[in-house]
C-alpha cells in the first residue's frame, strides 16, 4: 500500500495520537476546587461533585540541530517556525547557556544489519493500540473501543486468538484520542491476579481501575470485580496519555498527557500550562502504589515515601517528573531499569527521553511547553533548551521522508530478546504517520540521531514486548488493524 493510499485511509478513521488536529474545541465546564483527600490525591470525578480537578484549581486536575533521523543518506529537514504559545504561567527560570547550533549530525555506519522485517501474528482487530504480556507466553492486545483480546502461543511459536479477556465498552468513551488507553499487570499477577486499566469515560474523565482475573478461566477477567483507583476530570479531548508500567521498584508509573489542544500551528498547545504546574497531574509522570489503598475516601492508593514532592505543600505527591506533552507509549529497560519516554510533539519535533537507573528522572522537567524537542516552543520566550529542562536523547522534525511524513512518535523498547542478536541494546521506536521503525544506542551519548531500520506501511500505534523480550508492533491503519512481530536474520 502506498503512503498516499494509507494516508487517505487514515483520514477515514479518527487518529488517536496524531497531533495535527484542527481548531481546539471548547472545554466542558470544570468543577470547583477543593483540597486532596488521603495519601492519594484524586477524588471521584463526576463533574458535579469532583473536588479540584479543574485545570485552574489550586489542587488536582494536570535553533536546534538537523532533523535528527539518519536515513541512508541523511538530509536535514526545513528550518522550523515554532508556533506562538497562548496564555500560560510564567516560564521556569533557566540557566544562561548557549542554544545549540543548527548543524547536521553525521553518524557512523550502522552497527546492525538491515535484514529486519515484520511477521504477521494476528489480524481482525479494531483500533489496536497496545500489546503486552502477563509474565507468561500469552499476549494481550488493547483495542481502543474498550476491550482486550488474549492470544495464546502454540507449540510452534505462532499465536491464536483466545477471545476477549476484558470488555469495558459500557464504560469507555471512544474515539479520537479517547478510549481504552493502557493495561498493566501487577508484578505478582501470577499469585494475586490483579491488573490495571486506564480509559476515558463518558463523563469526560480519565479513569484508572483495578481489575482481577477470573478464578475459573485464566483467559477471562472477573466481570464482577472492579475497584476504581481514581478518576480525573479532563478539560479537553486531546493528549490523554494513559500508558502505565510497573517499574523495577515495584510501583506503578503512569504517563499523563497535558490535557491540552491539538497540533495546529496557531493553537496555544497547553493553554493552562498544566504540564509545568506542580498542582496538576496533567503533563506528568506519576508514581503510585495502587495495591496499597491506604488513602481515605475515594482516593484509594498509596504514595511511595521517596516521591520527590511528597512534603511540598504546593505540589501533588503523585508527581515524579513534569513537562510532558503526550507520553503515549514508553517503557523500562528490563536489563538496566532505565526509563525511556517518547513524547509526541506539537507542530515541529518528536522526541525520545532517557532517564537512567537509579535516578529515573526524579524531579526532571522534560520541557514542554517551554521547549518542543530540542527547540524553544516559541522564540519570543527566548528560552534556553540547555537550561534546567532536560534535552531528549534523540529527536526528529516533522518532515517528509522516503517512508512518508513524520509527525507522531510511538515509544518502543530496548531490545533484550535473543532471536536477533544484532539489535541487542538498541532502543527501537516508530512513527505513527510514516510507518518507519528507528533505533538508537541505548547506552550511547545524549542527543544522538536515530537510524531508520525499517520502512513499513503500518500506522504504528504501539510497540510491545513478550515475556522473552521479543518485540511486537500494532498497526492501526483502517482496514489493516493487525499485530506484527519484528523478525530478522543476520546479514551475510
């Protein structure tokens, strides 16, 4: 399928993560403010009774280098003209260091052979947007409309569908960037049977639920067990985030989008500057203990004692890091524990961030909307990208490429499988729009360019890892919604 045909087909389906949306829509009326409850800060969020989930409340709610991607041969993209921001809080103070120059970034020859391809695992999905495992040989595929399908591995390594593991259609509001957003299995899932889902509901809220597997069938969730961990009223329809993982520390990490507008060149991006504000959970990396519900009332989760803002009166204790726009998909390196956060850009740049173990980016400011990728979001702010906001380890411009137009990064994984040794220690990620799969050296220097490993016809909505560390890709393209496995043979 040509990129043109694929692009036309995608216009028929509402894209869940592409950020070049049309005019921003009106926000629903926000509830009035009140303080947090218990050790967890969230409340039940019916707009009529939800305390302080308003973006303006005092409590909870939320010229750089060349293109950054090195195809063979490489070519820098056009010089960006960043959009002007809308009203916002004052930008954070930054250190007076020079802005990086706009120069090409030459790279060494590829260290891995190009014999990489994708193998069809299963098709017939509806808007697949996530794939993961539960500590065994099975795979679980999220479908945005509100259900999770389970796939069992056969003796020959192939997979077969085993039905719906969980169906939440009655609770989930879809689509666009809304729907079923994330799935994470508890580290002790084999014993406790607990797992967690995030989704948007019909009250315009972001919801995190605890669920449990059926005692009678390991391929079915218990339909009668649901514990709402929290619900957050959301001001706009864009940038829900929602991906979550249990970290090497045993806590649940949750990436929250900024709750802002889409990606047109004249919109204000994050209009309330929620990503920079410590009194909002939007635009943040959160860290909580969902299985320790010691909060009072509906705030049913615990706060790790080493969270950086636990004792800061004007900050929310769930926050681990800030300055994110839409961390749609991200992961931990299963070997080193490093955190890899891909953040979908606004109008010019896509970025990948690395936070190394054991710090894992504690109190880090990833930059939005002071910065987009390595660039100032607005030249008028005269920001310094090398100040107190961190620069991404890799970034690339919105630009045309042999694979199509690049415009929305999809986070991936550091490869730790055994089937394809040449990719060992490479971080692989994709672009939703171009269908390209890139890689960088996970142990390499900061600000390194990415290499194109594979050009596909897919709309890459997610990448996932099985229990053995092999990597999978979900294709969201209308009419082709499928699950693929990355495979390859070393070149001669």
